[in-house]
């Protein structure tokens, strides 16, 4: 049997090896579950890979060497926590080289806290909060901007919306909730730590929630399982986590928070109310059981919505041909340490003279690239 040879395009589509396409570089600080914004960025990378794209995490800024044993020019890609369950690989030099050598323009996605630190000609911006609130005002507008929620998109005049829920429903749920609740708890992290103000209007004896090593997730969940209400002084994922645990959230407006959460149109105000809303807490208690259904519906839409955003971004990048290599200021190399002979570099506080080999390694890498 003679098989007709298909044209190049058909051969590429029929190949078991996927065609090389524009990659996605998601720029983010290192992963931590206590930051909803950082979690969203890692989930974006995960879902881009899940829908068939090639996406990578780019740390900015990378961490300095805490041990003092490496070259002064060396930085480390350190994850304080591993993003378990997520396909969100860190960028490496071989990935950068692969696309640079083929002159393929990456789709760089910055969060709203960054301007354009890599000076790329094409980039998008994922607005997770109001620009300028926690980061700089921009000198360069993105080619395409999409927002975390409809409410935020309207306020920022964004081009599109991509809502990715961050709550882990396998952990934040009401399965272990007490049938008898008493007292309240509250969170005012930014209000106190950034703006130096004390929360006002709290019920007597309200327990403060600490989002640090001082309080574990299990301890926070126990409060949400046993308290009658959670008073929230900022827009935080704790509000959703509280309602999922059956604890109604009371949003308290202040000079730095309007009282309206950014995702109120996506998650509704079931299980939540405003501090000065008449009969609001009664309504919140009656509707708190609806919260999980709202989140599940949003989660089901994520793959399709990510695929749609990816298609839009790749259509935009076609109008921006490759001009120069991606300007990452470091060479992200993978270095393996012998677990039997080498001390734990990341735990050492004093200089490590035995890591002179590491300095030589980085000098060699710099020399090879010059």
C-alpha cells in the first residue's frame, strides 16, 4: 500500500510530538499558601499546562543566598512551600535557551504588583488587586490585561476576567464543625502590620487569627469550626475559607478596605455580610451552606476559561515577532547537592568555606555564557 505524503502542516498536526509554540512565563514570588495572589499565579501556570500549553514559573525576585556560601552574584529559586498537586515547573536555562534559539516570543504574564522588570516587548498583566495599591504605578501598559474578578475588571477597565478560586475544599469544609458555636474571631493583618491601625468594633473576647508560623492552618480551621462569626478587615481568602467551614464572615469597612470583596459577583454574598448591614449576620448564617456550591461551579469553569484566555493571548503575541532573548537577569541552573556529604545550605547562618566549589561553579557558568 502506498500512503500519500501529507503536507508539512498535516504532518506536524499528526505527529506524536507536539509542535513548538509560544510558551507562557508566569512571573510570581515564590509559592506560599498564605498568599492568595501567589496561589492564583501558580494555579494559572498549572491550568495552562493542563489545557495543553507550555507554562513555567519565573521567580521575581529570586531569593539571596541565606547561607552566605555562594557567589555574591548567585540567587536561589526557593519555595518555602511546595505547590502540591500543581504542575507549575520553575524556569531553567535550558528552557530559555530552547525558545531563544528558535526566536519564539514567550507570553510573559506579570501580576499587578510589577511593571515590566524584564523589559520584554510583549507582556500581559493579571490584575489580582487594584494597580498601585500594593505595587508601583506602571510606566508601561500591558498589551492585554485580565482581572481576577468582574468587580476588579470594571474598576480597572481590564480587557477580560479570569476567576480562579484558591480555596482547598478538601481542607476547608464543615465536616468537623461543632454543632454548637460560640464567640467570634477576626483578621486584620494588613490593617495592623502595614497601616499600623487597630481594628475597631469587635465583639468582646474576639480571637485574632494570625497568618504566620504563629498559627497553623489546623488552628485556623478549628476557630472556623467553633466560632459564630468571623470579622474580616480586608479582602482575604480567609473569608471564603471561613464560610466553607460554616462560619459566616462579617466584612468591616475601613480606610483601606471598602468592605466589598473583589470576588463578590463570582462567589455571591451568601454566608457573608457587611458590618453595618441590617439583619446581615442572620442572613449570612442562613446562607452559609451555599458557599461550597458556588465555589464548585467556579472551579468547573476554570479549564475552559484558562484555555480561552490562552487562545486570546497567543493571538495577540502573533503580532509581536521575536526581537530579543528573554532578559532574565540570572541563569537559572539546577545544582544537585550530595545529601551524604554536604551540609544543609539553606539552614546555615554562617559563611560556608567548604562551598568554595559553588563559587567556582557559578564563575564557570558566567564564563561559559560570556
